[in-house]
């Protein structure tokens, strides 16, 4: 049996009791470690599970899935995924491959950022489609996400923006020389995301948002040191929210008063928040 | 401290390790039992936690929140919520009330149906806003949900439809006579939801969907007997998916081939599925 086990959002204790039972009994335990990360080291997980954990990078999952699935028709294999196994990144390809090989699979759900973002007090009913923000480079600043946010904004809906992470990245030089030397992992911050959004708006000029649009930054959702900040994009572009992982929500105009009361609690500045709410016409759709 | 603890979707073992630690230590433990239910009895939860559990109905949460919060500035109170505390139903009002009373609160996230629905293989990125479906009566068939689905469908997005539950409901006669006698709980099935959708379409006639539109029914997401069925609304209106809880996803036209491959695995009928996919123009947006 292949078990896809959600680990939740923060540390080793966010696994469910059911999930932990599976991990403790599995013959092999893999940890998917390229689309998201837990806030703890692999060694801490191993100590908690009492089991060795094999880190599965993108290459292993995408081209070596048959190694992961080896003998899973006879023994139990646990494939651990930060958040929920079918959350932001789905692992349907692994399940489909298992099925081709005649291997059954079961999913142990857990919190995902896609629902955990409800901790902002913004109602999940009021969210449109989720988008991703990649690290811009000098020459590559994709703005396809802008079109998706525009669709949401047109309906007055909030947009969850998931922020890029780069794990096991090679520099161009090392890649060209075939050297398997990796850069340190990088995680996009709320401030970087807000800045890039302002950059895209400047380029596209369709006023899907402005520097005074309201947004909520969320850091380490579900962890004891979770941090939430509400403010204008201009304010959030300056905010320091500490260690990863970060996410951002662009507020929709259909936002209502209970949502306002909740997020105002953690506004960068209550006066600019109120002014931006008024000026932006929030709560009027 | 007020802890809002997510219980996940299926049974007592879906609580997280962190959540279980909180429950075992809390002075009082409440279970929110009117917006969703676990698939196990209260007694089983109490045995698992080793603690008595106070069932909190709508009345207690909405008008008796100060009882729940009594002395929570000195002792730990755990408020258990099926799914995630800020999932489909948010409990921001309780947190705001706690704050007014100078009581800190912490949230322990868990799987919510809003992300758990990813088990269908449909990508959460491709979902628009979530809607709710209430039980229609002879004289009350609200169709405001239709407008929301129309907005999603216009963008080619999937819509998650959450299905009504009725707990501690009084008959009109008992209510009129002031008798506190409650009807047995009722849970909407996928078949009822599909039928009601066809009824609304017949009334509204805007072709947001037809009897041949594709949808996915999901029952007991995250439980060992989880069941998924894909088919046309006409087919789903006849399907028996067993015990609660059920949800439904109306497929958006932006659906892509990997999603198709995944849901086709559990199609009611693979031939009608393929025909409906073709005829409906799925995958072309």
C-alpha cells in the first residue's frame, strides 16, 4: 500500500494520530522536500517517528517514482507531504503510476495553506482561485498570475498568493559546468511578493491593484510563532515577517465588516488601514 | 488560553499530535456540533481523549460564548471544531469575543473539506468560490448559490458545493408548542444536491449547467471508506454514496487532461463520461 501522508504546516507534531501510526509501521518513509518545507529539520522528524526518512527531491519523484513504489504491492510505503497531499501541489501522478502498477493508495489528509489561510479571519467562501508568485529575475517577470487575480478581483473575491521556494537550485555557472553544487534554499517573503506585485501593476497598468490596495501577509501559519499583518501593498513591501514560509492574500472588494474587524487587529497602521478601506471601496460589492 | 482545535474530517484519530496534547491538558473541552460532524460518537472521543467533552450547540456558541470562555484567562479551554477551526465555518466571532475579554487564543489547524476535496484529483488552483446548498422545501428553494456558480463557470473554474446538515431541528408543530423535541439529524446526499441543482437550472434557465454537466461526488473524505464518484448531474442524481458527509464538485471547463484521467477512474460509466466531456467542451478553455 502507498500512503500519502499530510504533515500539516509547521512542525513534527502537526501530523495526525492516524498519520503517525502509518509512518511508524511503514517499511520505507519518503519526505517530499521540493514544493514546500516543514519548519523543522529532517533529523527531528526521524527522532519523532523513530524511523529513517528518505528525502525525495523533484528528480526522484518525477523520474524515479518506480523506486519509491518498489514492492509497495507487498509492503507499506509512506510518502510524506508538507501540508495536504492533494493541497497546493497534487501528487496525483504518483497515485496514477501506483495504480498502473496495481498498487493501492490511501491519503491521510492534513491542514493545507489553502484552508489554513482561514486563520487570517478572511472567509474561505470569499476566495477565488489561488495563484503562485515566482521569483522575478532581471529578464523574466511572468505576469500570467495578474490575469487570474484580475478575474477574482472582478468578482470582488480575495486571492491567495502562494510564494515561491527554491530548493536544490544550481547557479548557471555550476549547471553549465555540470557541478552538482546547490545554492542555499530561498523562500519568498511577503515584502518581496508585494514589491513584485507593484512592479507587475506598473507594467500592466490595468489597475487590478494599486499601492493602496489592502492585503494580508501571513507567516508560519499554524506554528506557535505564526504572524499576521494587514496593510496596503506599499506597507507590506516594507514589512519584515521573519523566517519562512510566507503567503499573501490580496483583499477582494466583497470583503465584509466581520472580516474587516478581524484583520484590522493586526494592521501595520490602523489609520492608513481605515483610509485604504474607505478609499478602495471595500465592503461595497 | 482559548485553543480552537481542528479535528479533521473523519474520526478521532484525525486530530493532530499537537491538538491531542492540548485536549489532554485543557481544563474544559467543548465540541462544536452543529455545523459539521465527525463520523464517530462523542463517547468514542471521550475515551480517546480521556476527558469529558461538552457538546456545544448553536445556541451555546452564539449566545453563551461567555460560559465557554469563563476563566479562560487563567485556565486552558479547548474548543473542538470538525475540519479546520477557520474552514467552511469560521469561528472568528468567538476569537474576537475572547479578545474583548482579554483572553488569548491559539488555533490548531487541520484538514478542512475546502482543501480535503483535493482528494478528487481536481487541482485546488482551479477552484473558484465555494458555495453551500441548503435543503429545499416546497416553498423555499433559494437560488442565490446559482449566481456564484455562474461566476465560477464563466471563468471555467470548478465549484465546491458544501451540503446542508440539520442537527437539533424542531418540527414546526413542536416549535409552535414550545416542545424541546428534536428531529433526527439530516445530512444532504450527493443525489439530493444534484437533483436540487437540476431543479434550480430548470427554474433559472441560464444554462450554467445541464443534466449532462460533469460533477464529482465525494463521501466521507479522509475516512477509510471514502468514496468518490464522477458522472453527469443526471447520473449523480441517482447515485447512492452511503453514509454522510457528502460534498459535490461541479466541474469547470478549464479542467485539464490530468484531472480528467484521475476522475475518470471512478466514473459511474466511462462511456457517458467521455461523451459528456466531449460534448461539454471540457478542457478547451
